[in-house]
């Protein structure tokens, strides 16, 4: 994600088009749409024809985009026993 932040030279309140967002993330617009459809939009709330993104949006999209590259870990956190 650090490399993504280096690519984002705009201030935090500026907007990115779908093409600009995909380029910054290093993915295709089709992959961007896939991520949006998997994580945000549903049958009841369909993706609009055009979307603009903030740098914060791109950070979250970057995380989702990298999910497929990370090995799946099923970590269990031990909870303390109740007295």
C-alpha cells in the first residue's frame, strides 16, 4: 500500500475517475468493477454507471485487490477464561 500512496500525488479531497483509480491500483477497470461488485454493490444496490473515488477509497480497494495474492490464514485468537 505504500507504493500506492506514493502514486497518489493529489490531496486527500480530490477525486479519481474509474480509469484513474484502476491505473493507480495497477488493475483493469473490469477488475475494479469486479471488486466493487464483490464488496460494495449488491442486487438491491447496483453499481452506478460512473463512480469517482477518493484516496481513502483507493486504499480500501487496494487491500481488497491484494486479498487474492495473500495466503488464506485462519487465525484463532485464544480468549481468556472467565472466572
